[in-house]
C-alpha cells in the first residue's frame, strides 16, 4: 500500500504526518510513503530525516493583506492540482493524508479529482485555513480537540482522536533520558524552544534568562532551541561560559530532551501541548500573538486553568520574569508535581487505535 503525506510550514504540521506514517507502518508492514511539499520548506528536511521519499510541489501561501503575491498564489492553487493529478494517477496511492499548511490544498484537490480517499488532521482547537479549504473534499477529518468540530462546515466527517505523536513520547523516561544526554540527576534542567522556525521575542527573553541563570544558579542547566533562521545571529550574541548552557538551531531528539526536563518553556502550539501532556511535563507557556484566531492563547489558557502551566503573555515577557518564575517553581517541588499530574490528564485519547481503526474501516483492508 502506498500513502501520500502532505503538510508544511512548521513542525506542528509536519510531525503529525510523520507520526501517522509510523502508525501505518505498524498496521501495514509493507506500506510505502511519499511526502509532498515545498522543497525549500521544513517538510523536506524532516521527511528526508524520516527516510520518506519527497516529491516537491509548486505552491505559495496567501497573504492576509492585499498583495500582488496573492495572484501567483491563486494561480498555483488552481493549476498545480492538474499537474499533480497526472503524477498521482501513476502512483495510485491508497490514500492521501494532509496535516495543514497551504501545501495541502493542491495535493488533496488532485487526490479528490481521482477519487482517492483523503484524510485531514487538524491539531488546533480552531481549524486552520488549509483544513477549511479542504474539508469538503475530505473523506474523514481527524481532530485533536473535540471542540474543533463546531467550527467545521462538515462536522459529520470529523472524529476526535487526539494528536499523533512521533515514537518515543509515550515511552520516554526521565532518568534514562538524562543518562543518555549526560545530564546530572542533581541539576534542574530547563528546556526552552520557540518553534521550528524560531520566535524572536521568546528567543531574546530566553537567551537573557540563561545569561542571568548562569551567573546566579550553579545547579540550573538550560537548553534553548532557537530555530534555524535565528541561530547564526544568536550564536554571535550568546557565548555561554558554562557547559550547562546550550543553544541549538533545532532539537531533533525532542522526546529525549523533553523527558529529561524538569520544566519546559515554550510556545503553545497544539502538538507541543500534546507532547507536554504525554510526558507529564510542567511548563511555562508564552502563546504566539501572531497566529490566526489567537488559538495559542486559547491553548495556553486551557493548560493554565487545568493547573498544568503558567502562562505569560508575550508583551509581559522578560528575562527577569522568566527567572522569577523558574526559581519559584524550582523551589516548589510539590507544585511541580501537581502541574505534572494535571498535564498528563489533559489529553487521554487512544490515538493510534482510533486512527488505525478508522483508516481500516474506510480503506477496507
């Protein structure tokens, strides 16, 4: 069986597709996969790392303001499905799976024209533009948040299954993860990251926080993932004097680092929240103010209300505030334990079983 995956822009769109490929391989050991997306997008490097052959497509995102770029984006959205249709007819996939980002539309459209089953996965509580454009063509729409169903035009196609996570998140153990990464059990390990493409405000605050923590607290260890586009600039500005402070462009073994962490500082993307829940990690969440429908703020508020996180608005974010919150939590092991227990209860779907059951029912194999 051949499956085509598509999704792009951020790791939050791409990793669920890769996770579903892992699930499908367990159900169909002889299954093969292709990933369709932009060759200059993050999806290319992540698919390559997962050893999934990549097929580049032509697509552009729409600007939310008037822009000449939108004319070309609209032209590609109309023309690219017909080019992909010829390619897809030759490949004859059993199904196409889209996980968000503008690259999904031409791929789903081409598959739909050929009568190939199309599946979507929406990670956020409010569906993104790609899912809204594709939902009429979809055979089934998988959701992370049950509440997202009320924002769909075709809720009868939807099924809440939670978030597909890459292998390793459910099985990761803190002590073993620290041993593999060489992190002392005595250190208070803070993991921070701003998403796969980086976040300037969060990066600046985290770097300044690490500089302050390095001077004040010998038993604090920090690792910050800043995003590839920000890495070279930040590396010039931040030269740690201790091996306990580190900066990476992208965190490949996120399951290990997150499992090893005492505390996570991050944006409030839906997949990040599922990973925090799977590993029962306390967190400080700084929702991005630049996403559609302010959905990260809604995500972060949910985790704060459940007692799993502390939310800080970006406009209030500073190195001093981060240091105060981290030191307060470091000195409050009982509170960290309560936050951990709250986090693990937020998402409790049997995602793989639900996903595979639905796929098998629809594909008939």
